[in-house]
C-alpha cells in the first residue's frame, strides 16, 4: 500500500503517542490527541477500510471464512477458541478488525451507562463470590461532559430516556419510525413502560439500512473509523500502519520502551513517549501476558495477577414482539429502547432495545449459522431440513415482528478470563463459567417483560440457554484504585508503568446493562485529556 498516511520508516520517527488498535477506544483517543497536535501513530491488525476499499452493500450476509476475505469485510480474521459452561468452542466471534475495529460492523446504538452502574456492588448484594467492586474509580458525573462530547462526535440521534433525562444532551432528533415500530412503541407505553427513541450514531442518509453487522458504504453510520481515524490521519497529521500485528511490548521496570510488531512479514519496533493499548478486551490482555520478561515474569503490568481476569460479556435474548396487525416496516431499524427493567424490584437486569436487523430468511439462516459456531450441539440437533424450515417459516411469521434484544449485566468473576494458548491462531483462549445468578436474572427479565406487555403485545423469546453476547466483551484489565486488585488506575494508566495506558473496554470494572461503545468513547476522550496534560 502506498497511502501517504502510512509512514515509510515508522521505526525511525519520534512519536508522541503510539496507539495499538484503531477501534472504538483507540480510534477515539488517537483522534483527540492528533487534533491537539500530538504526533500519533496507529498500529492496526486489520485493513485501512476507506479510500478505494469496497465496503459492500451494508447488508448482513455471510462473512467469508478465509482470513483475507474476513478482513476485507472488516472482521477479525481468526476463530476464537474458548471453553464455557456450554462446552469447548472455536468460532468466528463478533469482532472487527481494521480502521474502526468492531465499531465498523456494529449497530451503532450509543447509550450512556446509568449512575447506578458506577456503584455496581450496591445492586447485587447477594453475588458475594463475584469480584464486583463497590464503585468505579470515576463517577458518572465525572464522565458526563465526555458523554456529551462523544454524543456530538458520533452524531447521536434519539429522544430523551424518560427515566434518565438530560436536557443538555446534544442528541439530535431521529427520523420518523415505521408504522409498525410506532404501533409497538405506543403499545409499550400503554403497558406503563417508558420507551424512548434509541440513541443511534448515524446520519440516516436516504437509503440507510442501519448496517448492523456490516461495513457502512454511505458515510452514514458513525463508526470510529469514519468519525475519528480517517480525520486523524487525513486532517490532523496522525499516521497509521494497517495490516500490522503487534506482538509484544518491551519495558523496563517503570516504562514501556518499544512496541514490537510484524508488518509485511518483517519485525519492527516503534517507540513513543506514551503507548496506549486498545486492542479490545480479548487481545489487550493477551498482549500484556505475552510481554513476559525477566522483569515481568507473569506478564507486563501484571503484578496484581489480574491481567485477563474478570472477563465479562452481556447476555442477550432475542425477542420477537408481534403487533396485532400487519403494518409497513420501512424506517430506521434501531428505533426503540427502554430501561424499565434496568433496576426492577431492587434487582439489576438491563436494557431492552430493537435489534436493528430486518427479519428475512437469509438473516435467520445467517443467525442460525452464527449460533451454530457458538453452540454446535444445538445446530446439529436441528438438522439441515429443520434449519431450512426454520428460516422460511421464521421469516414468514416474524417478518412482521419487531425483533428486540435484552442486554443483561454480567458480573466479574476471578476465574472468567483470557489465558495464553499457543495452539490458537490468536495465541489465547477464554474460559467462562455461566453463573447461576445470571441465569436467574435472565429468567426474571423474561418473566417481568411478559407480565408487563402481555395485555398489548405478544413477546416470543427466540434464543436458547446460551445467550452470551460475545460482541460486548470487557473487564480484562480492570480499573481501580488498589494496585493489588486492578491493572490500571482511574486514568487508564497501568499502575506500575508511567507511560503505558489502556483505553478500550478492558478498562471496565463492571459491565453495566447497556451497550458499551459510548462509554468506551467517552472514557477514551477523558484518558486522552490526561495523556495530553502529561505530555504538555
Ligand atoms: C455486530 C456487532 C454489533 C454491535 N453493536 C453495538 C451497538 O449497537 N452498540 C454498542 O455500544 N456496541 C456494539 N457492539 C460492540 C462494540 O463494537 C464493541 O464493544 C467496541 O467496538 C469495543 O471497542 P474496543 O475499543 O474495546 O475494541 P475494538 O473496537 O474491537 O478495537 C480493537 C482493535 O484492535 C485491533 N487489534 C487487536 N489485536 C491487535 C494486535 N495484536 N495488533 C494490532 N491491532 C490489534 C483490532 O483489529 C481492532 O481494530 C457491536 C459489536 C458487533 C461485532
């Protein structure tokens, strides 16, 4: 590639900030620092997905399984290996690679966490075996100005959540809902619930299909590639090395010195005054664990033994909500969101939202294939004919439904984690035990929802027992005040290293019950401010 934004000799240049991973956290942070005039270099495993790159049609269809084909579509190249309570798996997870990281294929629902999320222990008093902290090292109020900045940056549209209004939120009015969604919205209100228009990062240009699960071809969806990385490299002097796999970080006892990476088959080292890891909650801890040395025998920044631990996701049921009549469904796909079940009778559950994907036989078939990788036994039991019938009949029955998804908070546990595994193409695997208290809260959510809506709507749960949402991994380098129980401090700086920061979802001390990306972006803007002050 001979893009002018790719430096010819990155190893000879003096960078202020080297950012590993150009996704939601890394892209946002790198942009904020480049805008202030710092020399920023992004190191990104995937491709530069802009310029003359073919970004497809924006529709969810089969992602090729060869590594190069996957990366052209913005997806992580290799299957993820792991073991959960449902058995061993090796599957193509919902992770992105390339400019924008996972956000380039996300559905762009950009919601804030709630103040209660920053004091997580208070709402799970009985989960005594979880490592849930009393509070985050930062408060909701401290993050609030950064939430507002992130909402402006990411073009967020929507309406105020009646249960957490913010009159100063810079959220733009959304386009009109489809008649079908408006009917469901009114029925939810009639059920004494408080729906609002989902907060979505999008310009909603004519012909917008939402692009959930796919690259957006129209400069419409606000992913961190389009919104941050491209302007950083084209207008603010930042540079990027795409197709660059970071292998490890070399460090003294107090400073990260070099980032060692492989570019076009060649190993090179780059140095920066500050190094920021933002490779996502699976790969950031992997890089630290891989960076063992005589000074760091258990992995870099891992004197606490917490690197890779406390892996959290969310659980998500898919629910078909069926209106009592057939109505036109043309309109934005992600239209409805509600938080009535976030805290229900003193229990913390989570959000309910439109999935953002229109139901067709193709989409159901793709959904079944993806589920099969996560849960092969279930897929085989269905048989080929069963799957074909399910796709066709499902599309006929559910084509009229609003497919909604729950997002239930998963709690951190010491043994749920990422570990090194040389037999996996990513050099890691995950280990995850599905806790009984999570199963119970999922059932409570289903019961409470049925109870609330049954007078006005039919709600059918489509997902099975294994409802882990791997797209929302977080928590594997948790932030905290105590260096013996956390990896980074309130500003994302590794406790033991003066110039090594973490700015992705690994930071999260708890998962909340809502989509993670706006919090990742707001926190990355906050960490960028701290780095800027330290470099000034
Ligand atoms: C289909 C889908 C739909 C989603 N919908 C939503 C939604 O509506 N709302 C929401 O809030 N969230 C959504 N998410 C989740 C969201 O995209 C992620 O939570 C978020 O992008 C994570 O940000 P991050 O910075 O932690 O990591 P990422 O955005 O994943 O960025 C990590 C980057 O690091 C790079 N990298 C990794 N290892 C290396 C290495 N060794 N060397 C160099 N580079 C490396 C990766 O290629 C990637 O670009 C969705 C995710 C998916 C997949």
